[in-house]
C-alpha cells in the first residue's frame, strides 16, 4: 500500500511539474509546452559559416525554443546551386526528393520561382512596423516581388564585395614599382597596377612575356550588374516581374576594357574554383569577392615549385569605376518561409526574429564574415562592444564591409522570370571568352609569337562589337 501511495504521489508530482505547479518537496521549473513544433531549415552554409549557424540554432533550441515549444533542425545542402536544386526538386515533387523545408536560404530568383508556384509565405503581416524599421534600408524590399510591400525574403545575413590582398607579396611589388593601396580604389587604377605587376614579374625572368597576374574576380555577374550601375546603366530593368535589357554600348565597353582586355593580356587571371584558391597558389595577389569569403582567405602561399611562405591579409574597398556613382552590391541569401501549417509558419518567424536580434546576428557575423541586417547591429562600435573575439582579419574585413554598406547605394537586381538563367549569361559570357582567348594567346607565345602578335586579333573594336551583339542577343531571350 505504501508503495502504491508513493507511486501515486510521484505521478501527481510529475503531472504538477508538467503544468508548472509546485509539489513533491520543491518548486517547479519553467513551464514545459505540451506540444513541440518542429521546423526544418536548409542552408548552403559550409565551414565556419555552418558551424556558427548551427551553434546559434542549438542556442535557440535550448532557450526560447524550449520555452515556446519550437525545435529547429538544420541541414546544409552544399553549395548555393545544390540548395537551389534540392528546393526545386522538392517543390516539383520529384521522385526521391526530400520534403520541402519550412525555411530555406534563397536569393531573389529562386524565391521568386517558388512564389510563382504559390509556395512562399508573405511575412509582412508577421512583423510590426517597428520591427520592419529596424532593418537596414533596402534589405526588406528584395523580397517585395509585387511591389505591394510584401516580404517574401526575410533578411538574416548580408554581404557586400571587398578587395582582398596578399599584403606580404604586394609590399615587395609596391616598393619596387611605386604603387599604393589608393591605386586600387578604381577599376582603371587596378588595371594599370596589374599591367605594372605583369611587367615587373616578367622582368625577373629571362623568358619573354611570362609575367604574372595581379588580380582575379569572383562573381562576374556582380561585376557586370554593379559596374553598370556605377556607370548609370541598369542591365536588367524590371517592372511588374518583366525584364527589359538595357545594356548601353559605352558601358559594355568600359566593362570589357577593365576585365576582358587585362585578362587576355595576362594581367588578370582565374584558375582555381574560387579566387581565394588562386591566392593560395600564388596565381594572383588580389581578388574581389564576397565579404563572407574572408574566412577562406589562406594564411600561406604554396606555388607550383612547392615553395611556401606565410602571408597576411589586407582588406580594401572593392574598386569602382572612375567618375561613376558610389554603388556596392547587396548580396547574401535571406530566408524564405514555405507554406505550411500556421503553427509551423509562426514557429519559423519566431526563430528568424530571434536570429536577427542584435546579439545573435552579431555573433553570426563574427563567426561567418556575413554582415548583420539591422541598423543597430550594423555598427562597428556595436560589434566591438559585443565582447566577442575577432581576429585581425575578421575585424578589418567587417570594418571595411560596414563602411561599404554605409557609404554606398546598395544594389541588387529585382527578381523576374528567368532571372537565374539571365544572370548566368552575365556570369560566364565575358569570363569564359576571356579565359579561352587567353589560353590561345599563351599557346601562341609558346609557339614563338610575341605577346603583341598573339593578342592582336582579340583587342580590336570589331572583336568587342561581336561579343557585345552576342551577349545582348542572349540576354534578350529573357525579356518580358
């Protein structure tokens, strides 16, 4: 009987604890929700970015999630392209595809495609006007596809582009050639410095025309789109989801002269998968890439002769076109919430709101190289006051990135049907041609031609015009 009474009391005690009541010799802990809402988040994060994101998910689950009955799980799908493929396979119900996640990282083109399928939740009703006002200007409008103040993309982390420089090897060249960091502030100045570097390295060997490249670039579409903006042109003019090509010849020529021409002449290069790979092998000294790529900048250079030495990073603003408007790219995928049960949508929004609270968003920024998305957190003093440890590379990168965001008009193209494919035309239409023609030049030089002879056919007005007409025709396929 005593055992039965003890068992009954313990059962009542457990019930009391579940209801948040006292009993059985002590006070109850926090109220435990009777039901847990599970949500799945897909990202393309890898390395330090994934580690930082996962750590914050765990923190949410142990605190707010535990209190409110929300359990967040997360999976990296690999690269951005891998994630896009996984999402579209789920949306289209392909055999073997995983179930659609509640939340996924997305750029505007992918989000727009899913929205056209009726699978994206407008988050505007879930945010107060006060909450909306906390975001950096322009970050919410990226997901306003219908120009009706909808929010189809929730900003959680942003990036812009910066110039990353192997400062150790740059110093030897700079001292010898009399160049300065300031020379890298414009595209024209960068091109001129790259010519000097090629000639300087060429002079160090007995063989002719074997100089080295100074510079490489990630995300060629950004170069085209943002460069055009700086020069007063909008290549993708979008209204009501329809795109019109607006690629002026003189703008295209400035882009050509400051990428294709120096690439064909060996002043620029692109060999590895990313330009940080080219820094690591000593193929270039500098590259323009996402501010978030700072976590991938190598600490050593190991060249083809297996010679290795340590290097230090210098972060500078991305060069802009002389005489143009101060425009910088706004990038970094936001989060899309997919159509689901209302409790799942609310749980997803709860997590996203928590994630962009200043202390959490700064923690992700410091760990990943991405930028915070709220006005409060997008302040270097606020970041430094967070008490989080920043190494020298991350501190200088975030400082330059924050200055870039605050000192430029930020640009990202509006979404439109076929936008992802049209962007690929800009991504590869200039860079692939430059790489192929440079390979031809190198082969001709090896066969005994001078560099001037080998390059001549590629540097004519007629050659530029043929490329210009071709790329305009390819882009026109996505109009309307």
